[in-house]
C-alpha cells in the first residue's frame, strides 16, 4: 500500500466516514489513478475534469456513481492532498428529482405477511416500524432494546451519532417471539448485552450483512408473485411517509430518520398525500355549476 493511499484511508477514518463510504471513495480514487497511470499527487484540475467527462460521455455511469467519484476525489484533494481549490471548479451534477416509491398501508401488510420465515419477517418489520437504515438494522444489539421506555437506541449512524427511534408494542412482541426462537445462547445462561440482535447464524459472533437484508426483500417479493419491487429503502421511505400522513411534524420525522438536514426530510412532503386531505379539486366546482345550469 502506498503512503498516499494509507493517508487517504486514515483521513477518512478521522472524519468518521461510514465504512461503505470509505470503500466506495477508495475504489473511485484508485480507478482515477489507474486511468492516468500516475499518482493523484501529480495530477490536477485538468485530469480530474477529463476523468469525470470520461465517466459521463463514454462510460455513461449512473448519477450516483458519478457523484461518488466526484465526492471521493473532492475528499482526496481537500483533506489528504491539501489542494481544496481543485473540485469546486468542477460542476456538480443536478440533484435527481425523482420521488421515491412508497407502499400503501395495505401493501405493507401484504408484503410483511408474505415473509413466512420468522427472522425475515422480524427484520423487515423492524425496518418498516423504526425507519432505521439497513446498516443500522444489522448492527442492532440486545442492549439497544429498551422495553421500559419503549424505544430502540440506534448506535453510530451517519456522523457517528446515537439516536432513539420507536419501539411499538407489536414490534416488541414480534422481537420477543423471534428471540425465543433463535436465542443464540443456551437457556439459563445470561445473554451478553453486546449480542447481535440479528446474528448471521445462531452461534455466529457476526451480524448479518446488508446484502442479506436485500435478499430477504427480494425473496419476499418473489413469494408475492405479481407485486411491485420492494427494497429496504422503500420500507424506510414508507415509514416516513406514513408518519407524515398521521400528522407528525417534519422535525420529529427528521430526528427518527437521523437526517442532518431538514431539507432531506422535506422530500416526504411530495410523496405523502397528507397535504391533499381537505383540498377540493376545482373540477368539483365546475361540475356543481354544470349541474345547476342543466338541472341534472
């Protein structure tokens, strides 16, 4: 490993970037260096621009991949190489304005009931009932479940901040049923508080991977046959949207989701129908006038 790569990794660790973010940034920077066959330390604005144009014009990468590459290079030049003037001169891609998919309450019931495996159903229900990120879901431990105060502690989310989220009674009952079935230690022995809530196996000392949770979703969708595609992220969006439709405030939803900015949470104003309630379409007024004029 080169000294520059080692320093880049250490800088990302010092900034408490998520492991998945560190891996993505490192991969994008390595691709950049390999394309020119030289160290990024001797490359500058022109090379960065050429590389990003390559991704856009020739490789036609997705918007998320492009943003990842730009962000990784921005971090490298700003913090590791101390050349912050490089990336601000490269245009940033416009934000994707596509609204996320959400499920109706009836679709949520149908989807969760289709998960016949108790572990799968418990994890997917926890995802919908709490809105936690997949990375946070697989990192939950026994000590994070607070029955007395009806909340779950989410540890080390983005920015390494802890927060609290909901623990509704139906979810607690399901978690207790699941735990009795898969208890990873023999009965009569105390459960260490650091025990993973969703271990990869009954005797494993490791949590499930995020890829496995995605597999749970795919398997459940296949069981339903002709059903819309559901991902773990759609369950998180659905949680937030349903909270908003129930009259909860945006700041409250922001806190539950762990969003740093309220602007991120505001997207649910566009996918929720709560703002449509009580609004009468002008078409109804037109039809009323028509009925008065025609006597029908």
